[in-house]
C-alpha cells in the first residue's frame, strides 16, 4: 500500500496568514493526489484534485502543487472558516490511502 | 442537488452484523462509481471499499476484506455495505461518497453526512 505522510500534524495560525501543508507519498503517484477539508462533525469536502485543480466552488485562496512524491496545499490568506483538518489522498491505486491529517487551529 | 443519505448504523455486539444503506438523489446514480469511507472517533479518514457503476469492479481495504461486502441497486439508486464479524476497531462513522473523474484522476466530490457504527458488548 502507498503510505501518505502529512506534515505538520497540526499548526496554529492567525487570520490572514499564509499556510502550507505538505503531503509525501511513499512512492511516485504522478499527480494523482486529492485534498479534502473536514470540519468537526461534518463530512469531508473536496478542495483540490489531480494535485492542482481547484474543485468548483472552492475559494481561489486554496491552491495545490506537486508531482511524484511531494505535494503541498497552500492557503494564501487564512480565513476564519478555514480552521479545520486537512487530508491528502492518493488516487494512484487502491487502497485509496489518506494522510493522517493536519489540524489548522487558531493562534 | 446531489444528495447522499446514509442509514443503518447503530450499536452492535462484537461478532455481529449490520447493513448500511446510502440513498442517492439528484444525479444519475447508475453512471458513477461509489465509495465507502470510515472515520473512527477522533481519528483520520480510512477508505473502505468502492464499486464501479455496473458493479463490475469491486475493491476493499485489507482491514475489511472477507468481512464487509459492498453492493448497489441502480434501480433503487442505493448503495449498500454489509458488515459482518464486526470488531471493536470497526467503530466509526461510515460515509458514502460519489466518485467522479476517469481512471487515476478520480475523486470523491460528494459525501453523505455519515452513519455511526458502534461495536461494543
């Protein structure tokens, strides 16, 4: 199975900050990488697919980049509604493994 | 509007069984691959199983293979997950999710609200 490792596991940031979350795959997955946001008690929400494509309706402050084994999710200017947990997931093969999550908290 | 509504969760004893359902509406269900994803309390997301539009391709996580069975009824716009030989570590919220995109560029774009399965004596 492909292992997905996110860093950091948690971070504290202020409104307006630029935030970067990293996801590393245990083998090359080309650009077969999705990013999700999850708020407490809610279902995950798709933000980015194919490493860098913004899902319809997602604010442009979210962006994704990377290929091969190293990927990043960037929030250019953190907003109050962005405090949540973020997960990467590879779609290269099954099982469709997720990273362990990165919790973004208010500083 | 796309809607996915899970049901069937509850409290079950170790070794017991449950059948989860996911009712789909707002899209042509028969054209889409569907997935089940679970989340143990306070933990991360775990992909469980997927089934292609005509049930030709079915996949499972190793952790549930041989115990869980995914199925669908396109005439009823419904997805199912039969859970057998349940263990305490199966306690989780189970989400159904629609998959879009082709091949490796597939992604889960719509999710249900989840149904909680608790395995405890």
